[in-house]
């Protein structure tokens, strides 16, 4: 029997409503989740304009309410982190170890507009009597959601659910871009462009990796103060008129014996700054485009001189069943700061206020919490 659930529904025209959806009982390989907390990021706001109704939300944590008949690794009552990048483990990329770009399941590389066919049956969630997609196949801005068992990672920690909910996007993206993608070496120098939620997690990843010098760049002095708390050793207050952050790049060079940093991570999602990390790194350094810019930009090829590497990782090369437990362990040890990252929590009916705060840069991370 279907459960009635309050959910945030993007209408596809730039607006959303809070309404009731009907969530079906799980099929054989599915799990019904009672969502406890859902983190917010800019992708959730982007989903308002995807041109179709969709249950919003793509990061979250909850408690298992009901199991499908073939699910063996979980029990009712288990706490879980929900993961949108669910690997099939059989395609070419999964076999290569690239679970985050699964050729069959990834809503980014195998699907589009936050959906991939073949996940929890589409008719499993209905709105006004019609099937409705779940954002990135999990739709966490809902009191209940239906997911494949492969979208769940068991949570054994006593961490608060709001803190657990943010692991599955911004934390994994930032930390993983340092650890899995850049493979930052201990004792090295790193520059982070943009100190929002993702940038702060890049800073944490650099600190945990043993970077000797962590330079945070932002136009917001309050965010730079927060960056220090998360591990930045130096800060640069950028000027909005500094085209391509070339003046900031000169300051970085002055801090790094004139040559530039070993690594630079772009975390602003501003297309005009897509090439900026190249200006920050030394010859043979590595620039990492973390924020997922997906539009045409112009790059002066002289910025690549000489032997510089530019990489564009997705989701910190996430392997959910491997990486999420590591992040939880780092939190339990006190190395990974999650509670401190959540600026504010909101009930579902305050979603617009949460978006307003996010877009205005008032939050490192906002989280929707459910009773």
C-alpha cells in the first residue's frame, strides 16, 4: 500500500511546490526510506528549470522503513546515507574502477536531467495520479522515498542525521577531488578558489592529506574566516574586478617562492574562472575543475606552460561503499568537520528561505530536516 508523503516538487518552469506524493511499497531490489535530513546545493535549485516535474533533492540520510524481498544486506531500522551515483559494477567504467561514471546507472553520464531509466520503478512515486521522477533517482526532499538498495550505504556512526546527509554530494565532491582525483601529496601547496560548501571540503581534504600550505581565495571575507577554521593556512580576499583572478595569482606566486602552487582547485562554478586555477599553479602542477562547469569557455593556452595538468573529475571519483565509510570514520575521529559546516537547518515548508540563504551566500550548508 502506498504511503502519502509531503515532498518538494520542481514544476520545471523555475518554480516548485510542497505537495503530497504517493510512494509505493518497494519491489524486490528496492528500499523504502523515511528521510530524516536532506542537504541542499545549487543543483537542487537548478532542477527547478529541468523542464519537467520532479521530486527534488539528491543528497540525504534516513532510516529504512521497508525492504524488498531480495534485499539481504540491510534491515528495517538501519540508518543509511543515500547516494545518487549507484554503480552497476559490471560495465566497462565500473570494471575500470570508475564507479562514479557508470555507463548504465549514472544520471550524469548514462542519463540526463537527473534521471536514469532502470532505477527504482518510476511508477513507485506518483503525483496527482501520475508517475513522477525522483531527482538523481533518489528525490530526498520528501518525507519518504523509494530507492534501489544500491543507493544506500549503511551508517553505523551516531553522527547527527543532518551531518550524515551532506556527505553524499558536497563533502564527497570536495574531499574526493583532493584524495581520489588529485591524489594530493603530503607537504605540498594547494590553492582553493571559492570557499562555499564544496570549497570548504576541498580545504578539509587538503588538511587531512597533510598539505603544508592551503591558500583560500574568495570575495567574501566571512567565508575566508570560515576557511581558516576548516584548515586554510593563508587567505586572499579577491577583487571582483580581478579578471580571471590574475592579480590573485600573483599573490599566490608570492606565497609559493615565485613559482605557483602544486595544486589549484576551482570551486566557484563561475565559467569566467574556469581557467583561473591554471594561473595559480607552478610548471608541472595540477589544476582541478571541481565545480562542474558545463559550458564553453575560452582558455589562453599559454596558461598551460609548461607541463601543467588540468582535470575535470565528477563527484570526487566516488566509490560509495568504500568512500562513505572512510568519511564517517574521519568524522568519528574528529578529523572531518561536518556539524560545523551546517549553518542552518529548515523544515520542508521553509525551502524557499533555504534557497534564498544559499543563493545569497549566507550558508556554508543548509539542510532540510524532517520530523
